């Protein structure tokens, strides 16, 4: 450490040598004090930011509670579920008879709506209703849902508590395909409009009601055609509200209250086919690499190298809304993401549910190879489905897959349905505040936050008509309910469905200046 003499010879030591040592210790002390000062400043910043991390809840005035005939509206939804308006992936042509029967049922069930609104059937099966407002200077609003449903896998039908197309009401629930996705939106909107018409309500702002027939296979022949029609008429919309996010209860760690999540963006969609061709042969003389082995290795590489996680966009905004409602440790972390970003990302990516809103995801969904147990396949094929985070692109995601596999023997081709991530709607826009306020009116106990929808909806077809597109349906989701979407025992509680009707009713009222 020093060239100073040993301590027993200190009397003879040069004075300036020991002075140098003292100076060094003095400098270290000053450095320590400086570091303590920096830490104190950082701590002050952290505490100030945490203290100022205040609630984003809107304070709203109470509104009149409107009496809804719960039994009557439930029976109409149950009957609508009985029409098998199924969209099959392998053929785009829907069941004409089932849609015709559903249309006739809607016309019979909502007579005032069909007397006072203009109805147009688009491309054979989709419906467009126009409710003209008094003030043509106001941009119209558009409420939407879809009438088609996904198929029910035949072997699972016996696992349903009630048959999927029976439309039964039992144990406080309406059961069947479409109860959650998405005849609930269609019938809920129609019920709200019919009620308002019966009360003599006339909107200032024109309202479009749009119900597509092929959302479950992309919406290209339904919602897309209606969007093209409105665009050809020069329509510019104030906002669009579609299905999407729900009220989650007991799902978000640290949040005790139910959280109503408004989708302000949705992920993109891409499926890539991976294929390999080999010479095949007898299974008793296998080569080093088989077609199945090559494809399997490609899939393993993809799953071992996920897309990077990002705490940005709608997900970051969601945490900014919900963070102030959490306990002190979580509040401190979320108020100071500038230093806790890595820790928060690590925690969120540990759960598949929250991981999906942090990154572009990739999941193998199909695998085909071989025709006989003792013959080496000449071809192997797999499909991976990607849901692309806003900020990423189809081209970038494809490049990531290609670079990760890094094997020229694996051919990569995109399947036809490709959708870039949506734009992110502005949470400061009047239309977002309107939806936020309506939720507080109808579900006062709920927290409200923007969020990212990881699935796809018909709303993306309306991007040329407005920047304000939101995705929300006030169904309560608990941890065991998420799998009911496109799954077994799809259902909605009578209370939730009544609340859906109230929500649409109040939203229409609130949307008038």
C-alpha cells in the first residue's frame, strides 16, 4: 500500500510519506460521503415519486339506476345462443339458414329498433344499423359485436354441464357458445337501444350498430366490408367500441378490487409454416438427421430464444393506472420503473398471462409427419402462431424466427392471415375518458385501466375511420373463467349480462353532448 518505513522506524520516516497516507484516507472518506449523498438523493427521488404516484380513478356523479327485466333479457340471449352460427376455419361459407333464422329472431325481438333505425344487410349475413342523430356536426360513434361463434370439438361435448347450443339458463348463468364470445355484445347492444327507444330517447350523435358474421375467421367478409362501405360514404367516427378486455377479479397480484381493463391496442397475428423434406427410407437404417428431428430441433431453438420482453406501451400504462392502488412495496416498484424495470419484468414474465402482454409470443400449434410406424417420413411440417407486440412487425418477427432456427433445410412460409399490431389509442382522448366514466357509473367498485388485448378483434378493420378504438365488455373473469373463451362450459352470469345491458345503455347516454 505504501513505501513508508515500518512503524518501529516511524521517527525516521519522512513526514510527507505519512501525510500521503492520511490524504488517501481523507479522499476515501470524501468519496464515501459523496456516495452517501448520492444515495440519499436517489432515496429522496424514489420516495417523492412513490408519494406522488396517485390514483387515476375518475370521480363521477351518481346516475339513475334503470330497471332492467333480467329474466326477459336473459331469455333472449339464451334463444340467440341456440342458433348454430358457427365459423369453421376450413371453409369460409357460413350456415346461411342459421344466420337467416338469427336475423329473423332479432327483428322479432326488437321491433322498435327495426321501426326507427335503418337496417342494411351487408355481404349476405352481416348487419349494419344506423340510428341517425339530431346534430350532423357531431362525429358518429360505433358499437359492435359479432354473431358467429367457434365450433365445439365433438369429443368435448359430454364435458359441458349443459349442451353448448341448448341456450339453457341454470344456476344463475346463461350457458352456451356465444354467451361470452360474442352474442352477449350483440344482444346487449340491441337490448340497450330497444330500451332507450321505448323511453323516447333520441341521440344527438349518430350511432352505428355493427354485427359481423365471420369474426372468428378474420372478419374479412363481414366487418371489413361494412368498414369499406362506411368509408365509401365518407364516414369519420368519434370512436369504436368492440368486445375485448373484461373485468378481472383476483387475477392481478396486489389488486384486491375488480379491475376493468379497456383494450387500447391489440397484438398482431402471424402463423409461420416450418417444413422439411428428406429422402425418407426404412426406420431400421435411420440417418443422423430425420425430418422430424430437424423440425423438432427448430422448434426447440425457438422456444429457447423468446422475443425480448418490453415494459412499454399499453402494459406500462396499465401499471401506471393500477400501481397507485397497490400496497406500498408494489407501489414503490411501479412508481420507479426507471430503476425497477428489470425486477418488474422478471416477475411479470414468470406468469403466462402477464408474459403475453410483455413480448411477442410464439407457440407451436400444429405438427404433422409420417404415414407409417416403420417408415421414415419424407416430409415434416409444423406451424407456429405468433402474437406480435405493438412496436414489433411481421417482418421483424419473421426475421427473428429465421435467425433463431438458422438452418437452411427448414423452409419458412407465412400462412395467409397476417395482421400487423394495431395502433395504440390515446388514453387522454375524450372517448377513453367517456368509457372510463361509464364504467365508474355502472361498476363503481371497479378500478379502471388501459391494457393490451393479446387476441384479435373485428375492430381493427375500422382503423381507417378513427384513431379511437377501444375493446371492452363488462364480464367478470376470475382465474377459472379465462379458459371458457373458445373452451368448455362457456357461460355468463345473469348479473353480468344485466350489467352489460346497463353499460351499453349508459354509454349511449354519456356519449351525447
